[in-house]
C-alpha cells in the first residue's frame, strides 16, 4: 500500500480493512494493549498520549499514501474518524461528558482537527 494515491484508488477501503495492521501494529505496546482491550484510560496524560500516538500513526500513513499529491479532504477524514470510533470506541466514539467519563469530540470536530 505504498503506491501514490492516484495509482491506488481503493486505498481508503484497504486502510479501513487493514486498520489494525496498518495503524495500530506500529504503535507502542501500551497503545496496542489499550486498543485491543478497548480500554477507557482514566489518567489524562496517558489518555492523551495514547490518542496522539494513534492519530499520529494515521497521519503518517496518510503522508505515505498521498506523498506529495496533496492530502485527503474532510469527507475522507470523517470516514477515518468513524473507523477510529468503530475500532476503539472508548477512545474515539462521540459522547457527552458523563459521570467519570470524559467527553469525546463529535465526528466532524475530530475530522476537522485532523485536516
């Protein structure tokens, strides 16, 4: 999956299908464990570190896929955020601030942050 995006029209479907292998497998053992267990991380710094590592892994993969051919638009980023919520709901699925649980950004807000 290292061909530039214009030679690889099915890149998004393949990335979503192979999400764990393409995005999570390259992360730290702590992040992989949290992802695999769908862990709610109470410690704010640790939560932030795991979230940033996953998002940075997504962004690195996108840079590899797109190379110098631009970057994905908001629609694609929105699909990736939805995928993140599906893969790791405790970290990325949109929810309001609940007792003992932090708020998670809505899909459109997170997608905009990633653009």
